[in-house]
C-alpha cells in the first residue's frame, strides 16, 4: 500500500508541475487561506489589490465547513441541489480571480481543499461557475475547453484522498 501511495503522490506532483506558475501559486495560496495555515496577507499579498482579494477569498472560504454538511448520500439532482448552489458560488469566486485556467487546476485545488468525497460534484460546479455571467466570454470558452473526455465521461470516482498537498517555496537568495 505504501508503494501505491508513493506512486500516487509522485503522479500528483507531476500534475502540479504541469500547471502554469500563476496556477501553482494560486493553488498554494488558496490552500493556505482555506486551512488558515499562516497570515495569508503577509505571506501572499504583493499589492493592495491582492490583499483585498485574499480578504475576499477568506470570507468566501468560510463556507467550506458548511459544504461538508451538504454532501448528499446519492448523486440525484434533488439531493445535490443544496450542495451545488454553495459549491458553484465558491467555484465562481475562484474562477473569477482569473488565476485558474483549467479544469485540471480547479479539480486539483478542490480535491485538496474539500476531499475525495466531493469529486463527483466538481465537474458540474466547474461548468456552472465557468458559465456564470460574471465570467468574461473568452475566459469562459477557454475554461470549458479544458474539460477532458475522461473527466466528462467519468461514471465512478476514486475515493482515494489526495496524497500531495503543495506548499509554495520562496526562491532562496543566492
């Protein structure tokens, strides 16, 4: 089992390296904000605008604990209705920041932020959030075009929790 976990962690690390640097940075920042790991504004803000964005993100992420209470036992539309409303609102916030440019990066973040139980709900939340009126048309098209056929066709989702949770490392001065 340990060997398969190591292999999974390596696969996840490789996936993370495939994301653009801005996506990697946003994922790490978001995980810090969601977990309350450190003073996010001092650690992440490079400008007044980014400090405001982090404060807004912290407010939006207060809904995360409530999402766990909304997770339904089945995949029916009625059962998922309360969860999807809240999840779409959270996803719309993150996609609206313009730092996540693909479903893969979104999924990577949300699997780590929410856990494996949310996997079946990530694609519908992403699609709904990406098509919100507040998302620019060019970004909407780009986001939706990143959904792979295997993701769209999935009928079963792994219950395996993510093994790799990235942390941003500042460059070491020479």
